[in-house]
């Protein structure tokens, strides 16, 4: 049997592509090929199991890569409408969806996966798990997809199997490597929506969380600033505000620095005056080790005092001068770290980089192999944390599935 369409990858974009293709050409035979024993594993884990499906406040600056993402999103339904009309999933924002995030009303990713799987069964879409495609061969009438479990042939193929990020969910970059061997161009790849490793020893700050802003700086120039909760570990810094800067490692490797403002409520001068005129006076009989008690948790307070003051932290605060307050305020407002590495693929949520836009048409058909389509994370698109990457998966999958189905001879239009 030669299938009309084979979708490689049973994740978000693969599901969207398969459903879109079958809805466009109901008589077409469609099969999803998934390397794991069960499809939808990564989708079920998104949003800490709550499934951040999209975002109601999407802008071009939320995406990075070689694609014009906004022009793609404009061609597909809004996520809330798409999930309600296609899968019967109701979505919420506001009090139940933070920062513009769009979540299922159930607050459970499993309900979304179940609803999607129910739709694929209803449409008659086949699914074959435990089938890892190891090679793709273009033959006269079809593509031959080879795995250790056998072979499957299909007139059209949609590649939707992700990048490198989240290896426990079945993505290890093997398809990206295969495509590069087939002549496809890829941009530089690195983990994104992930923590960043730093050169400084942060053992004393392990587990500390503090709200503030983090700026990415390279070659003395400010690149981007994010605000939110900053989390410190022994040798890396994380938190959503850092996650949204991780994609920059690919472009600025070896030159990237993070500069944290741990007290954005005041300017540097205001903070210095406050420390000198009030804190120094109130705590004159205490040691410098207790200088920032009540402003930050103890481990962070001591770390800042040690890093800023050119004296022993056992000295009495009464000995400190205005210059000490200036240095302390500057350190709090400009705590700098040298980025030396990105997260492991195991801990990264998204792949920065992938197959470049020049390799596919506006309908996501390959320019190198007719009848072959690509969508989702395998393409050179990386979104910020907050539902942006899943929205790209849905939209690119919908378009790839529809255009693939319409290319079939005799497809219903």
C-alpha cells in the first residue's frame, strides 16, 4: 500500500498537519509515524502539564529566525477558535491564563492530547508508533520511508518531528542531520527557552529566586531586556526572563553577558541615597554582613555585600562611606555575569535554529524535493516562552497539511 500522505512526528505540528490534510482531502489516506511508543508525549508535558497552547499578545519580536512568522500566523485561525471548532477544547485567558497565555479550560495538557487523538481517530487517520524513520528515498511514484521496523511508502511526506530540544520526548536532532545530508541549509543551532551557564561561581546562591530584570549585552551593546523572576543555581541562571534570552547564545557565543537589575523600583542614585541615608544610619552598630537584611534573602544579601564592598563584611556599617553605598547600589543594579554555555538539550524547551526559510515555499513545500513538506520546530523559528512556540507548531502544521493535501491529484478543493 502507498499512503497518500505520511506525517513524520506525532507532536503538535504533526497532529495539526495530519488533521488539516485529512479535512482538506477526506478521501486521502493519512498516517502519522512516531518514533516513541506513544505520540503526544512532549505536548502532554508543555506548560508544566497545563498546556500553554498559544498567547493572546503575539508580536513579531516574540519570534527569532529566518521566517516571517506573522505572515504565517495571519493565514490560520486564532488558537482559541481553532481548538474550539476543531477539537472541542475550550480555552481561557486572564485570571486562569497568565501573561496573555492561552490554556485549556481543564488546565490539563492530557485533555488536549486526548481531544486531538480522538479527532484523528474520528477522521480515520492512522498512527504507527515505534517507527523511527532512518532514511528517506524519492522514487518514481512515492517516497520510501525506511526504519528498523520496516518500510512505508507515501506519495507525499510532511516532516514534523522537531529539533534537538527535550530528548526525553523523542527529539534528538536526527532528522535535522538527515535533512542537512540531503542538501538542506540550516542556521546555527543551540538550546533555547533554557537556562544559561555562567563563568561565575554561584554556589552560594543556589536556589535563590528574586524578581528583577535581566539584560543581554554583547560587545558593549544592549541587545534585549526581560523582566521577571530570576533563579540562581550553582553554575547557571534561569527563570522565564533568562529563557527568553537563551536564543542569543547562537549569535553571540563567547561575547554574551547578562546584566541583572535586582532593584528596578529605584534608580541607581535613588538606591545609593536610600542605603546611605537610611540603611547605614539605622544599622550603624551592625556588621556589613547584615547590611541588606530585609531587602534580599540572606544568601543573596551576603553575596552582594561581598561582591560590592572593598572591605571585610565583618566591618561595622558605621565605618562605611557614601562611596560604599554607591558601589553597592551599582552592583545591585548592574550584577554582571559572563555567559559560558547554554543548557543541555535535555533541559531545553526549544531548538534555536533549523532548516532555513530559503529551503521551502510559502506553503512549506520543499524547494529541493517536490511533495515533501516541513513544519514546526524543525524549521528555523524559535519563539519566546509563553505559548509562542506551540502557536508556530499549530499554524505551520495547518498550512503544511492543507497545501500538501491540495497537491494530491484529485484532491477536493
